[in-house]
C-alpha cells in the first residue's frame, strides 16, 4: 500500500516538473481599444458583440483599474467603460509590472506599431470589457474561446497515463487484501464437504495468521469430536458381538420355536453391527487419490451386477478422466446401483461432464419416495418405511456412505423423484 501511494506521489511530482506551464492569453490594450472603437478585430483573437443592456459593474479594484486604463486609451469618460475578469485568472495591468521595457533592456523592444506610452500594456487571462456607445448601446469585447486549452489536454493525458501505471499495483494490492478472505471462504466450504481436509497454511500478516490458526484449531476440534463419536459407535458395535454370541450358545437348549425366532433377531442384529463396522471402517480409511477413468470404473461395477443377472445398463459416452479414490468411488456406484435394483427393479447409469463438473446419475423405475422423506434420505440409519419395507430394506447407511464419499471428493449427492416415476440419484464431482 505504501509503495502504491509513493508511486502516485512520484507521478504527481513528475507532472509538476515535466509539464510545461500553461501559456496565458495575452492581449494588448491598444488591440482591445481598437476593437471597442471600430467594432471589429482584424486578428480574429477578440470577439466583438453589441447589446442593449448594460453589463454588470464589477466591484474589484483591478477591474476598475482595467476600465480606467481603457477609458484613457479611448479618450472617453470613465463611466462609459466597464471591465471584468473571468475564470479566476487576474488581469495584468499597470505601468509598474506589465509596461514594455525600454529598448535594450534584456533584449526586449516595444512593438513597431506603438502609438503612445500605454497602448502596448499587456492583459493576461480571460476578460470582458464593454464600451457605452453614443446611441446608448454597449459594445463588449472578449477573447475568442477555443474550447479546452492544450495544457489542460496534456494534464488530462498525463492523468490517464498515471491511472494506467498505478492500476496494476492497485490491482495487486486489492488481490493481496482480498486473498485471505477468499481463502477463509474456501476453507469453510471445504470443511463442510471434507472435515479431514488439510489445515490452512499459516502465512500473511499477523492478523491473518492468527485467524488461520484459530480456524485450524476449530477444524481439529470438530474432527476430534466426530472421531470420538465414530470410535464410540465402533466400540459399541464391536462389544455387542460378545453378548450376541453368548445368547446364540444359550439358545441351543431353548425350545425350537423360541430358538428359531431368537436366532433370526440375532442374525439381523449381527448384520446391523457388520454394516456399522463397515461404515466406520470406510469413513476412517485414508484416501488414496489416483488418476482414473470414471466411465471404466462405472463399467466394471455395472458388469458385476449384470453377471448376477440384474437389469443394469451404462449409457455409452467418452472416457472421463479424473483424480479420486478408486475403491471409494466404486463403493459409491455399487451403493447407488444396488439401491436402484433393490427398490426400483432396474438401474440406468449415466456419466457426463457438464460445466466443469462430473455428473453421475443412477435412474430407477420404482415407486420413489415420499417428498418429505427425500431431504433426510442421506442421514445415517434413515429409512423410508412406507416406500421400502423392513423385509427388503437395509440398515440405512448406504446413502450416508455415498454422501460421505462424494463430499470427500469435493462434491455432493442428491436424490429426487422423477415425474415419470422412479428416482434419480445424482452425484456431482469437480472435474
């Protein structure tokens, strides 16, 4: 920021030093008096106009002195001449300053058309002088306006150049100031998708480093909290297997009808424990990112289902090369296709790239889900009881695992009912 301000000041100083001073408009008293007397100016530098109304009378002493000088040159009464400066520039009038010097002084000589001792006094700047004619009208003389003066154009051009020179530095300054905010926004969005993402780098000004350190500490605490809950869930699931095994052994001496129903319940509990353990294992498994062809990966999953006689098809298309965790993405596809086959009877898989995103869609022809259940479909252990019965339903961790894998890859998972029937499970990943 200081460098940018210094650069602006250097440019301003260069403007003062390098820019030539503006040349003021200079007119002779004799030239002005001649224009007032004849009503015309042969040089074309003065504009002469006649009007009926009297001009304003200036109270400025310099303007009064200017009018008196012209009245003396015109040999008329002082009240018949009025002068007024314009544009804020003073008029240079008077023998003491602007009277031409005698011949030989500094090499200056009076003009050859000088008629008296004062006709060649000089007038600087813009002005308006008026003479009252014998018929009562007023004749006014003023310099011809030529629009914007050249020196103003030069200053304007210099300012444009200065803006072009300073703009890159200002742009870099703005980016440097906004970069920490963008990093925090990106980190917050990434934390919502993947809590195990790498922490923010501690760099930049001290205030930014302190905020980044606080953000990293918050992320570490959130991960610790989630890890503690996951570990607790895994420990409970693991410890439940021991009493289930004892129950199975004790049921060997129970009546047949009681033993069969109890063994079915124990088997269901064991399946749930296995599913929970698998979910926890998948969530804690470190990701191994590698370059892969997503369409080939989807083809291998659909082929596995087709070998089992399931009605699963993959729509053709170009290869989709991306970087990801192949086992996790394969499990994601298997979960979506398995759900579509189980609850919809068939599955159609589409993979495409659109707007720098990879879109995976699995479409089924089933009965769909209730609209109020769709927002909760990816929650762990959630099941739409009315649309998917307990006898065919799973544990409720398949879609939760799908969303976790999608977010770990920087994407998101969605579920929606089709207007023509069935559902679409859509996963969006960054290309």
